[in-house]
C-alpha cells in the first residue's frame, strides 16, 4: 500500500478520535464520510487494503455495520495473507459479535484471532484476546 494513503488513513482516524473526544458529531461524521469515500475509491484496486475497512469498522457506531466492514476487511487481509491484520480484525469482530449477543460466533472469531496472533510479535493483542475470552466464557 502507498505510504501516503496509509498516512491519510491515520490522519482521518486521529481526526475522528479528536472529534469524538470533544463530542463534535458534525466533524466526526464529515471525516468518516471522507474516509469512506477514499476507501470506496480504492476498493478492488491495487491500493485497496484492509486498513481502510478495519478503520471504518472501528469507528462505526452500529455493531451490524461494523461487523460487515470487519468481514470485508478480513476477506481482503486473507487474500493478502496478512496475518497481523487477520488477527486484529478477528479480535475486533469478536468484540462486536459479543456485544450483539452472538457468543458462539464471537468465540469462533476469537479462536481465529488467537491463532493468527500467535504468528505475530503483538503481545498486547495476545493479552487482549485472552481478556476477551475470559469475559465471554
């Protein structure tokens, strides 16, 4: 992925965090729409990347919308064979599924997250996965 695009996504995420912290809904939704437009612009093209869809999902207020976006991000991460993204996406998906009361699906996503995280150096994610598992079980 083009580094400039990745930096743009980071900037959008930072802007949305700031807007959320200051309860500036207008700014939050405006930036979210810009990120969504950028993601759609690259969808299915060379610079399409799971980070677009995972970031949109992370900032989605509705769990059902987030779940669909995480699933889209996961498919792309899987096609790219990107283990780190697959781990983080499955973890976040498990969180949203659990919030929706879909315990079995959450545990299934969490098992995938755990498997993929085992191939990474991300100790924090591995700990987060264990914490969520203890909450679900």
